[in-house]
C-alpha cells in the first residue's frame, strides 16, 4: 500500500552508513516503520538525515505492520527550530514523541493523537508556552485516548466521589486500576501514589480542559500532574521512558 500523509518523525536509528530506519506517526495509518535509503548521504533528496520532531508530507509504502516499509519521499513542512534551541522545550517534546511511540501499536490509526501531538508541538514552540501545562495536557489526553485513564472523579473500588473523600486522610492513585482510591480502600492496594490536594485540583482542571473549557494550570500543579502521569506510564510499561528524568524530573 502506497500513501501520502502528514507525518511526524518519532524515532530514528542508523541502518547502515547511508540509510536510516525512521518511525513516523502518520495521520491516517498511525505509526509506521520505514527504511529511508540514502538519507544520510549529503546530497540525498530529503536534504540530509531525518531528525526527530520533523513534520511534513510523507510518501511511503508498507505491506503490513510486521515488515519494514519504504520511505519514498519526505518533504519537511515544519522543522521546529525553536524547540531545538531550548532545552526545556526540547525535553518536553522528545518525551511526547517517546510516549506516543510507546503507547501506539504500529499500523493502528489514531488521527486524534496525531492532531494532539501536532498542536502540542506547535504550542510548545510559542514564546509564552506554559511548558509543564502543555505536557500535562498531552499526557492526560493520550492516556485517556488509549484507555489507560478513567475519569478520576471517584474511587475505583467503592465509587465514593472525590468530593466525598477526606482529603486530609489521603486520596491515592493506583496505576494497576487506572484510577483513584479513597482512604478507606487504599489499604487493600500495594501499588499506589499519594495525591496532594493541588494535584487533585489539577486533574479536575485537565478534565475541564478536555470538554473544551479554557483553563489555566499553574506551573507547580502541572509539574505534580506530570510526575503522577509519568509514574503511571512507568508502571504500565514496566520501565521508565528515557526522557522521563529530563522532562519530568525525579518521580
Ligand atoms: Zn473507596
């Protein structure tokens, strides 16, 4: 199958002296793994080796998800130079690429994740971007989209609503069940992450943002949500993403 699509470069590895294997998130086909022949030659058609974060029009052919496809043509439309110039923006955007790559299976289309990533990268590039908040919203939406996060407005064990829970006693998040546990139910679960009231408030803010409301997430709250969601990702994957430490700090 040959197709031309908007695509974002998620990952590159060297294949030979002159060629790369490049993983793209395409809008219609999802993640594809392509052999890019000759891209590392100085005079290649793509204008040199392909870089992470490059966005553009991709012409490629793939047989099935198990076989390496072929990159036929890539013309970059967005190079994200502003992201590459600033360590904090770069770390956040590379974390987003890594997370998208880990969460999506090859050849499984997710146009809304493509759009989410496209918009998050665009926002991160702006001078006034609230970097931790952009990252928090991206993680939240992606994890919701792939079904790893519930509504987070009630205890997954007894159904008590967040409002009914005693915040002083403690509210917990459990990755295994992808939801909240109240103080009465948390004792039965070994794997859990204690939430402070600010983090709980931030989760409610993200839920409101998801319904299209304009919200703002203060930086400390965004950082604590990022650590929580980073913890959830690590638990789900059984490993920590390479960019976790740089983008989220110590969990
Ligand atoms: Zn409960």
